C-alpha cells in the first residue's frame, strides 16, 4: 500500500470497520468521494488523476468522475496546464462547521484562553478519534518553534500526553482495545511504545490526574495533559500544554504546569453544558 493510500485509509477509517456490502444504508459513492479528498495532505498538495486513482484504489474512470464532481462542487481545483488537482479553501468548510457546532469546543474556549494567557505556552484541546488524537482547538505560544501541529492535526494517542490522559480515563477494556489496534512504534529514542510500559503509564496518569510525554514524537517537546469529562463522568477530550525542553526541563514543566492544566480541565468539566435552545436566533 502506498503512503498516500495508507494515510487516507487511516484518516477515514481509524479503528472503525468498513460496513459490509450488504449494508443497504451505506452509500459507497459518498465514501469514495471522501476517499478522494482524504488523499491530499502534507507532501501531496497537488496530485495527478493517476496518482489519485492509485491512492484511492479506484479505477481511472471512477477517479475522473469523482474529481470532476468535486471540482464542480468547488472542493477541488484542476490546473489547466499541469492537469493536477489540489484542494480549495472550500475543503475547510467541514472543519469550520465542526468547530462552530461543537459544544465542547465552545465551552473550552474561555478556559484555554485563560491558561494560554497565564502560562504563555501552547495550549490545546484534543479529542480521540480511533487510535489518534485530533487537535480541535489550539493557542500557539510565541516561544513555540515547532508549528507542524495545528487544528486538525492527528497524532497517535499512545505516545502523546493528551492521548494517554484520555485513555487513562476510559475503561480498561476500551483503552486496551485502542492500544491493541494502534501501530505501536518508536518515533524517537524516547518513545514509549511497549505494551507493558504503556499500561503502566496509563495507570500512573489515572492515579495522578494528568499524563506527560517528553520528546516521544518531536525532539525537545514536552506535553502535559488532563482529561475533560462530561456530566456523567465520561471522557470528552483532553486539555494540554506543550513547552520546549530547551526552555523548561521536564521536571520543572511538570511541577509548574501540571496543576494548572488539571485545574483548567476540571473547571471545564464542571462548567454547565451549553443550552443551545436559549441562544439568540
């Protein structure tokens, strides 16, 4: 499987299984359309029709019909000279509608803003999707050198602080299922990816109320996260703060920021849910 096809599969599938051919409610043409959109990404800003067909496992005729339709709808643009396709700004619409419609994102904003102002560090809200965490809100620090992680970015849950904070708040069976279906591997020499060590990390995070990951994906990156819970105690996501090891060693970062992250997550968890019926029309 090509890197583009694998990336598209991961973004579309997560740990969800594909409906069987006998599922009468599943519209495969819709799935194929989203499959085409999902192949674009970092290092693949423009693609030829042949590349799209190969990455989506569609025949060239089908790929041509889907790219033509998506171009007509305004989600793709075709360069008249190179004949290569690229996403348009309309592809941002789904993400925009999600952030505007999500009660979790809206409820978190004042707490994230306060934490960002108080610490002057990068603050984020993430949610779990399959085996990955997705960044749905993020306030960047002026000190942050690594700008690869933005709203919409996905990272493996097992080796990130927000991922571990979320997994530690789930049932043991649910957390084990996510870990078993994750592609456990080392991104850096510091990545914890062995199952026994990961389970120990989750147990520790559950006990102390926050998780920490130091240089497990990016060099010099330290992240601390605490879970945000719903009214019934269910985990909704995680509030996290990221700092540079060059400015703040891991032990110091944990001492300074863990209590603040936990306080923000706790305050957000206790905040009353939005009553959208009372919002002005």
